[in-house]
C-alpha cells in the first residue's frame, strides 16, 4: 500500500490557487510552478519585476561568537571577517567533503547570525547544526515563523523603495531591517535570478498581506518555480539536488571561491585530499546546436560517442534561443569549445562545451 506524502503549504497557497497557478510538489511542499506561463514570467523578470513565493526555505538563528559557538567550523566560508549587515554564500559539508547543503549566512550583529537554507534540507541541516555546534543551545530553527518573498528584476528597486524607503542604499549581498507595512522586515539585496533584486523576510502569518500589497503595483507580476529555474540556469547557478549533493564535492561543482582553506571546517581534509589526488569529474556548461531541451539525467557523450558524464540541469534558454545545460564530465574532458552529444543511445543532441554562465547582460550590479 502506497503512503501518500503530505505536502506542506506556504501561507500563500490559497493566493496561488486564486491566481490560477499550476501547483506541483517541490521538496516536500505544494509550490506554484507557473501562472501566466514560464516564458512570460521569465521575460517579465528580465525586463521588469516579478514576485516569488520562497516561504519554503529554512531559516535559523545562532547567538554568540562564530568561533566559540562552532558556527565558523561548520561552513566553508570565513565568518570572522564578515561585516555586520552583510551576508555570504557558502556550503555545509560532511566529513567526506560532500555538500549537505548550500546556504547564506547573515551577520545581524557582532554575535548574532541568521542563516538561510534550502527547504527540502531544512530538517537535515538543523540536525547537523545541533549535533556539531559547540554551543547547541545557541541555535534556533525559526523557519515556521519566517515568510520569504523574492522581488526580482530591473524595476525591483523602484517598486520596493516606495514601501521601504532606504532600500536603494543596499549594496549587493548586504541587508538591513526596515519598517514594512508596520512590521520589522529583514531585506537583503540578494536573489537567484541574476537580476537586481531583494529577498524579504517577513512574519509568516503576515506574508499574505505583503504579497497582496506588492501585487497591487501594476509593474509586478507573480512568477513560479519554472521561470526561476530557467533564470538561475542561464546564470549557471548551482541547484541543490542537481549540481550539489552529499556525494558531490564543491570542488567538482567549481565552487572553489566559496571555500576558505585558511580556516578549519568540517570536510576540509577531504577537500585537500581531492586537490592533491585530482578530481575524477568536473561540472561543465554546454549549449545545444538547436532549441531542443536537454534533461537532467541525460548522458553526455564525447565527439566519438563515448559515455563521459551526465546532465544535471537543462532547459531552453530564451536569451540564446537554444537548449542549454550543466553536467558532470570526466576530468580529461570538458575543454571550452569541445563538441559533445547529450541524450541517450537512440536520441542525441549535438552541443558545445561553454562557460557555465550563459546570460551576461543583467541588472544584477546596477
């Protein structure tokens, strides 16, 4: 007898249904994949501004010195030199150097931290923190109290500054607290689309009010997970469960710049061992010669049709008008310009290995 998974719902579930969204299971949640359509939502994000429900993400707080609590030893990036009111991307690793999750750490105060993790891994991550922190009582899981909306696109600043004056002063990967609809909101200049944008952390039970208020602006349209995936893939951003996993090293994923080898962290010895012995695989980007969409799980073949790897993410790129993808290949392959095939033994798509970033001209740093 099959046991049906009970999916969690964000505080905006009824809003999505009312807007005619197509709802799909995602990481244990009922989430909107699209409203008007993936392509239309993609184009509106790149040209104007869209609103994403990201309430499924997990949020933790830790109070205390980052070294005394053990927080600094759990993540790959340095926290000691992180300025207050800025945040930093990095990874949580196991002893084998595999990625338990990728995350962003915010320094709220000198000894107060806010951490954002993926929705599907929140419980696993919380257990890892509690088990490995030197001061586990300093840790709190505040996910159930914290809503999260992402406002993304070149017009996001113009829209948000009318509700939260001062957000225009935020630099990339910085944040502050603002009075928003009478609530204290943490707003960061971050996002997952490659465009100028903001992530808004708001009381869970008030998130619907903010969603409705932002959508009153005629410039703002809702966007779902479908458009979000195309946007992140065009930027070459890794997605947990695809380019990152517990059996995948961040070195294999090409995330070396988010690893500080000048400090100690769980998984460091394993990564040093990988650097010394050499990696057996590496992450590459590729562009197909036509509009056909490569799929995660497709095999990657060399020009001589040898099986050399696997596709981790694929989509149709509206900006290139071609299929694009990311995937792992054997380390003796993967040179820029190398011709490959993706697909299966019966059906192969011709492609060329490129850099992992497919879309260059964005509003991200504006």
